[in-house]
C-alpha cells in the first residue's frame, strides 16, 4: 500500500512541478519567394525582410541552399530581439545563361538554451532567369533587317506594277 501511495505522490509532484524554462523561437520572412530576371555579368540585388515573431532573443543564419558561386547574402548571421526585424540583401551575379532554382534558408536558434537546442527555420524559393542583353539586341537587329528586306521587295513589286 505504501508503494502505491508513494507512486501517486511522485506522480502528482512531477505533474505539478514547474517547468524551469521554455524557449519558443519563430522566424518570419517577406516576400515568400523571389523571382529574378538578370542580365548576364551584372550584379542584381533584392531584399528579404526577416523578423523574429517569437518571444526570445535569437540568432539567425541566412544561406543559399545551392549556387553559392552565384548567390550571396548580407548579413549572413545576426541577432534579433523579440518583434525585431532585419533586411537581408540577396546578391546574384552569373555569367551563365539559364534558369536556376533553389532556396534561401533562414534558420533561427535561441540564445542560452540548455540541452538540445531547438531550431526553427523557413525556406524562401528563389528562381533566377539569366539572359544576355546582347542576344536580345542582336535578335532585334536581325528582325529589323528582315522586315526592311520584306518592305523593299514589296516596294519593288509596286514599282514594276506602276510601269
């Protein structure tokens, strides 16, 4: 009988025991995705607003999941107070034409958390379309001369019909 009473007393003590600390971290971002059309060889910048939606001071890390040679972020690491925010610049530069799809990861860690750290994070999809301005310029010139040639042929036919 004493064992049963001891068990219930211990059970009640553990249930009613106050929790020493609880860390709740949260991360929010705007915009929810980035779509960038960039000319080859030129640096293009965009921005992401990162905000601490939690109630604890937290460390934030921002990094591209791929294409580290094309995408960089500034700042990559920072601290945010509760309800604080930080603008992160996303800088893209490439010499290779094409469409590149990846994510920008934003990870939040609580400061001073004991035991196993709880990490929160989000991914912002980024789509980069890189094209050459020279390609469009040359295409425009070729189209212009095609239309000019067609127009000249039409004018020659009209002159023949007049005579």
